């Protein structure tokens, strides 16, 4: 662990977070400058569940069995000693076909506007379902993150659905696939197994977030 992270272990306890606002359009994005981490991924991969898990809250972000639950960009302020110090942004999922085309176009546009233009974005957490990691749309999103030089971490969520040997194989395959997509994967990115349902991999993820927020 980096020294800067070690020194800040107590800074982010991930127990003080507040919903800030929702946005359907870039004109509604918060304007106060804070380091932001975007949570991206396919619909139903578990983005909102991961956010709830990080902060040990059940209903901070709304989750659903059906894909397409999060349709706005939801901004959450992370607080330290009562003061907002960072933001987590729960984004609508991409790659879900069964929604009204116009609506989908609008939210995918806003999502792209956010990733492409947001100056406060310090990193991105990509949530995947470990049974279908790194789909074509995830690849497109990774290309955008690389183009914008945004550090990323790929979370192989729902690992409770795999047995031990499947977990090891999935993690290895994902690392190899990321090395193919990104020649500088070891510098720009990382990946880990996770289960939002069972809270597995949480400490490692929180350290990653702290590393990004305390750079
Ligand atoms: N088994 C298992 N199910 C999970 C896990 N994480 C999330 N889920 C389930 O997956 C479904 C989708 O979770 P959400 O958190 O709503 O997914 P999302 O990516 O935010 O979905 P959208 O907002 O529609 O893009 C829900 O039924 C969750 O309970 C996990 O770690 N394990
Ligand atoms: Mg969601």
C-alpha cells in the first residue's frame, strides 16, 4: 500500500455519505469542485449494490432485479469529519436493449457527456458480472477511459455465484484480457473479485478508493 494511503487510512471510513443530487442532463451536474469517482458498467451488473456495500447502507442507491433501474446520474457526497471531500457517481447502466430507445439514447448521451467532459473525474470503477466480464460495451467504455487517461478498477461482482476454481480462473482471464486491451494495464488499472451480496473484497476496494482520493 502506498504511504499516502497508509497515512489516510483513517481519513475515509466510508461511514458518512449523503445523496446530493440526480441529473438527467449535464446542466444539472454539481458544480462545486470535488474529486469524483464514477461507477460505470452494464445494466444489472450491480453498480448500485456495490455503492451500498461500500458505505454499508441498504438503500443509499436503489437496486432492482430487472436491468435499467438507475436512469439518472446520481451524485453522492462522501464526507470526512462532517465535510464533503469527494463524490461517488452512480451511473445508469449501458447495454440494456429493452428500454424505450429515446430514453436510452438520452441517458447514454448524458453518461458519455459526463465521462468525456467531467474535469473532476479522478477515476472510474467498472462493475461487471463475473459470469460475463468484459463484454463488448465494457470494452468500448474502457477505450473511452483510456483515451481520457482515467484510472480504472474492474470489479468482478457477484463472485458468490462462482466456486473457488472458477473465481481463480475468472480473475486470471480478466487480467489477461485487460492486458490485451491496455498495454499499460498494470499502471492504469487493476481488477479484483467482489460480492456486494456477501461483502467479499470490500476492504481491498475501499483501499483502492482511498488511493484514488488521497493522491
Ligand atoms: N448474487 C448477487 N447478486 C447481486 C450482487 N450484486 C448485485 N446483485 C443483484 O443484481 C441485481 C442488480 O443490482 P443493481 O445494483 O440494481 O444493478 P445496477 O448495475 O445498478 O443496475 P442498473 O441500475 O439497472 O444499471 C439486483 O437483483 C441485486 O440484488 C452480488 O454480489 N451477488
Ligand atoms: Mg443502478
